[in-house]
C-alpha cells in the first residue's frame, strides 16, 4: 500500500472522529426580526418572577435575558451541564403544547437548599429538595401564566407536568427527554443573592415560537413593531384652577382644640376588625412541616407581658388577657393618644 493511501485502522479512526463531533445546529430557523420579537416576548415571560420567588428563597432574585438561538437536542444538552434536569411544562390556551425548562442539577439543588436552610448547599437533588424545586417551578409557571394571559389578551395556563432527572449520559438527554425536532432556546441568567448565578434554558419548538410571536402581534403587545407612532391630538388649553391647602380639625385632644369633629362623624359607624396579638415567631419551612399535635411553638413574649390590641393590623393599645365567663377578653392598660393612633394608620 502506497504512502498516499490510508490503512484500515486509519480509516476507522477517521470515521470515529467524525462521529464524535458534536451535532451542529441547523441554519437559523427564525428571521432576525422574529428573533428580536421572541427575545422581547421572552423578557415578559418572567416579569415579576423575582418579586414572587424572593420571599421563598430568602434573598433578592432576578432573571436576565433571554438570548434566543436556534438549536438541536444535542447542542442544547451540551449547554445545560454534565447532570441536566428537564422540567416539562404543559401549556393550554391560545398557546398549547409542551415547553422544557432545563437546568444543571447542582444549581437546582442549591436553589432548593436555600429554601430548606441547610448549612451547606446540596449538590444533588434528594428526596427533600425535589418537592421544593417543584414548588419553585410551580410558582414560576404561575408568573408565566399571568404574563402570557396579559400579553395574549386571553387566559393562558402553564403548569409543571413532570420533572425528569434522566440517569442517562449527557449526550442522550435529547433522545431521552427532549422532542426530536428543531428547537428554539431562550437562555436566561438566574441570580439569587450572592449564592446562585445559574443558567436557565427554556426550549420550545419552532412552531410554538412562531405561534407565540403571532399571538403577541395580534394583541398589539409583547413584540416590537416598526410602526411610526401617530402624533397625539392637540388638546385645548385647560382653564386655570385656584388651589389652596386643605384644612383639618385638630385631633390632639389638648385644651383649646376644637370640640366639634365636623365631617369625622361621617365615618364613625364604619366597622373595623379588632384583634389581640399574643405574640409572634419566625420559623423555617422545614420546621413548620414538622409540626404535629402536641408541638409547642415558642413566641417572642414573656409570660404575663402585655398583649397588643390591633385595629386593621395597626397597634392602638396594650392590655392583659382576662377570662369573662367562658370567653377570653383583654383589659386595656395602655392606649395611644388620638394623634398617635392617626399616625399609626399612615
């Protein structure tokens, strides 16, 4: 065999190297204009999600992005990480079908660990972390449902269908979970305080992406438009109005104050809720879930200390608990002045 020929071993090695090359993305499936429109729509999907998740996670939360690209099963799996998680989201309404929320398992476990309050962030999604992650994704679905309903002008439901944690090699994530189709990837950056800075990938089919763009265009919101806004119609000049400060009666109760209450009498028969607060405490979710009949919850007040009397959630007085016949009551021992009570309502 000559020097210019390849041996059988060299041919097999060359074929193997070609087969080992990662699959390449197809040509862009969306026009630049549609990619821009879908990116704008993607920004609206998680609008308000940070405010919803921050109390649950205990730290400031925000979502940045997305970056929109056309991709394939294999390329998307490569982007997620060595241990990918895929949450199948079911969509019902004007936009129907299944979307896929993908994240690295270690990042997802760390987010769940913040809720559970463990000393160290977990690296795998255990039995304790999985239901917490499902709750986080469920709240995200609620935010997306609300935002899409507003964008489309019709009720749109998004719910968690299944959370897949495939025990498969990374390259088989697509074959095991994702659909065998060209996909559109909306890549977000999800930050939780200084603890988590992770990537979140939302994968949808090409048909779903085009339908979403069409629906947002039809509603007149969500997608960018290249129309020139029409000038606002001119308005006739409004007549000048004399303005003077409002005057109120003195509520201080001091000598010399006006005895008459004027218009205050108009609201004296309005019903308000009065509650007596024995005490408060703050507990972690795992401690609340561990409560059972017979459990004792320690409050932030000492035995015999005065209790707060609240009207519509505002403290107006303090007192001591008494028993009247068979009912509890409270004897007022200290009450705020009218001025203090008014200031507490501000």
